[in-house]
C-alpha cells in the first residue's frame, strides 16, 4: 500500500553521504580506465588524474551550496528548475535520469565481467539479478540501502588503501628515484596535447561525486553533512586515483599497461605475489566488484529521485511521487530499475554510458550557472548553509571547464547530448508546459523582467527555511528567553499595541519609539502576517547591529483582521478562527537578514503545533508564555528554594555558577519583577530562573536540580 507523504525521511548521516559520493566514483575510472588513459598520455596520466580531481571542484562546491540552500529530492533537477525555469529543469531532470541509468547499468555489467574472471557466468543475467537485488533494497528503506553502500565502500577503500601501501612499499624497496627515472621518462611522450586530451577522458571518473545531491532531502543536518561528506569523498578519490595510478605506471611495463583492461589486478600480481593462493589478485577482484556494486546501488538510489521529484512538480506522471510504507519513492524506484534492466538486455550500455558523460558535464556547467542565478536574484530566502568560496570566479571557471571538456568528448558525445536535450525540450513543450506555471529565479535577476517573477518561489524557499530549522549560531532561544511580554486583558487597536511594543523596545534597540512605530507601520513592510492558530507576526529589520529582540503580546479578548487587512477590535459575533490572541513582534539587524528569516520561519513552525493556541491562552505567567515558544529539550525553569538541591545557588553571583556546557540564564523573575542578569547579579531565595542550553546540558540541569 502506498502512502502520499509530502517529504522523505531524513535518515542519512555524514558517513552515508560520504559512502554514496565515494561509491559513485570508483568503478571503471580506476579498474579499467588507467590503461586506456596511459595509451594517450604515457606516465603523465598520473598528472591527468590529479588535474581532473582539481577541475571537479567548482561543480562540487556549487552542488554543495545548492544542496544546503535547497535540500530537495532530485537535487540537480530541482536546482535547475528553480533557478533557470521548468524547461531547463525538465532537460536536467530527464537527461540526468537517463545518464545515471546508463552509467549504473554499465557498472552492473562491469561487475558481472569481473566475476567472470573466476566463474563462467552469463554477464547480462548476472547484472539483471544484481539490479533486482538493489531495487528491493532501495524499496525497503534508504537506511538499508545506505547501510549496504557503507559496507561496500568500507570494503573497497580498505582494500585500495592496502593496495596503495603495499605498492608504495614495493617502489621504495626497488629504489624510488631509480623507479621514477626508469618508468616516468619521458613524462609526456605524446606531447602536451596528449595530456590535455587525457584530462577530459579521466575527468568523468569523478562525475559521481555530486550524485548525493539528489538525495539531499533525506540527509540529516545537510548544512554540515553534504559539503563535508563530498569534500572527504573527493579527497579519498583523488588520493587513491593519483597514488594508485602512480603505482601502476611504476611497476608495469609501459607497453603492457597501455593494452591492459585490468591494470589494478595486473599491478597487484607484481607486488602482492607473496600472498598465498593469489590472494592479492582476489582482493583486487573483490574491491572491483565492491566498486561496481556501490556505483550501481548509488545510481539506482540517486536516479530514482529524479522522476519522483519531477512528478511532485507535475512534470511527470503523478503516481511517481508516491511514497511507500518504507518511506521510499517505490514507484519511481521500480520504473527506474525496469528501464535499467531493459537497457542492460537490449543495448551496449558501455558505449552509451561513455556518450552520456558529455551530458553529465553539461549538468556540471549548469549547476555552476544556477549558483550565479540564485545569488544574483537577491532572493532573501536563498540561504545556503555552505557558500562556495571565490564567487563568482569559481562558477565561471566551472562553466568554462564544462564547455572545454564537452568539446574534448568528441562529435558522437556532443550529438548524443544535443539529441537528449531536444527530446527533453519536446517532451516539455508538448506535455509538461501545460501543467506548470512556475518560472525560475532567473526572472528575479533583472528589474525589467520583474513582471515575469514567480513570486511563489520566495514562499517555497521560505518553506525550505522552515524545514531546515535554526543553525547553531542563531540566537532564537536567547531572544525568546529574554523576550518582552505584554498582557492585554481587553482588545486594542493594532496601532496602540504597536506603540506599546515600540516603547518597550526603544531602549533595547537604541531607536526612538516613534521611529520604531513608523518602521512597523511602514507600507513596505508585510504588516501583520497571520500564521494560524490565532496568531499574527509582525517583523522589521533595522540598520544597526542590534541583537535579535522579540515581544510577545497576549490579548485575552482577541483582535481580528477584516477584509481590508486592517486589524480591528474583535467582534464577539465573529468565528473564533478569525481572532488573534497572540501577536509576536520580531526585530533584527539588517546585517543578519538570513538569520532573521530563519528565526521567523522557526517561530511559524512553533506556532503551527496543534496545541499552541490552548497552551498560549492557558499559560499562567510570562515564563510559561516564553516556554511555549522554546523547544522543551532546550529550556528549563528553575525556582531557588531554601531546601533541596537548588539551595546551593542562594547568594551566588551569576558569573560564579558552573553550568553545564553553554547553558545561559536569560531572565530572573524576582518578586514579580523581571531582571535581565549580568555577571554580578546575586541569586536569592525564590528567584525563578529561565535557562536555555543544548539538549544534553538541559538534561544535566534537570538531573542536578529537579531530581531527588
């Protein structure tokens, strides 16, 4: 039975990201390609792999930035759709889906070919069998899929590290400088042109690096885990590629290497001959099988997210967006694997996978362009947790690299890419264009295109901010913990409430009351923003370095917004659904616009809880009102009594307290008065302390003071 859930579960951690990226890069690029590349470049093939690893950096950095700003299934499709519009998104989505299917099918066929070294088996049926196995695993849960991926990658990387260490030991035992002198001269026997041409050939070995972007919606803490996982993966791949190929060149005869389709196994046979029963070669075969399997498994996982995401946006058959009982896009996975099996049985997937490499390079270039578009659109809600350095030069370099490498791929690859683009555009024109009304952020870039802006994009990005939640450095808990609370027994006009709020805020933000009133009433502001649960938000940003400040207003009688969007005294005959009992005012600095939007989004998230309105109306005092907006695990109220564990706090200065971690006393309630503490504030009996901190810190405080 299929369930129509809106979002995929966030189950992937840092290691999962690393395993997906790493596993997607190691297959033919290491186990088959070095011999062919050596035939074009000679010993300089080592440098070609290093240059390839450096040249993939712009695409990786751009994909990481976009993934942290818009962690959505189908990554590159979603990024291109929201930046360059749905037509380019359709080309990127369908084209990348097909390219990944071809590459994954080729990897599974390659795995069957390596198994055939020891057993006489039919290669294509074995590839189909593995496709079915990985399909079942993908359906039964992303965590199971990523778990196998982790096992495959750990096996692969462990064996390759052993290969590298043993190979370097062999080279040093033979004499490092003598080996380099004999095996690496001349370094570029086919000239500089041979080296440059080989860079284009080996660059595709790194193409799997960005595949993890397509599952970014399922990654926990994407701001940290996606860029860090990709960086660690690229370091691993570059080191293994460069050092591994160096070893192959160093220990094998140059002429033999150029004709060898299994150079890793051949090299292992040279310096692992001390292991019994050809164990060295067996280890390499195991590593190769793990590499091809991890590429195939990651390919199915990543590829299935493209039709899922496109169907969610009405660009494909809607049922492809269904999520099964195991929280995976079941139908999209089944369709993806079915197409893959068809290609395995009918086509020469090796040749087509090579042709599809040019399309992947095109996507790399477009991802760099997407970053430029999103940044230049000035959409405030575009708030990546990781920003690509050296903008825009990194992206310009990435675009130029893609153009150059596509030209190096040859006429057939270019024609294949053009054919795929034309087919995707035709599909969009005759089918999908009638179902969507979106436009990309590109229409936000220039003022004269303003009429074509897709205003829903800002709301969509704001929804993403809400889902991503706060960052560690955002002062949400501190702002709520020290917020001003205003209790109104009778309804007032919104202008009167705003003046009250401004009077209380004036000293804190360093602006006159009338200036704050004008800012809150400015026609360019969003006014009162109803966010549900009988609550409205009003927010401004000011030109100063002020801390984030929050004012909570509870109106017992309630106020409402009429049809002209003017807030009036509530009419008791109106439905209670139209009445606002809570008004929240937020003030932040213009210097921290992203932080302002994240806090605003999180306030909306807290207000959206089912019992918010009843808890708000039933709260006994200011502390309870604040507590409603704080995450329970990050907040605690402590009252100091002369008996019990808290008695040790009496007569102590705040600066002398030893609180767990980074816990902070935000306010002290004493004899009905609110005190904002400083280091020399002395605690007294019956003081009520509001303390915020990390989850573990709050748990420690509860154990220390609330449990006997």
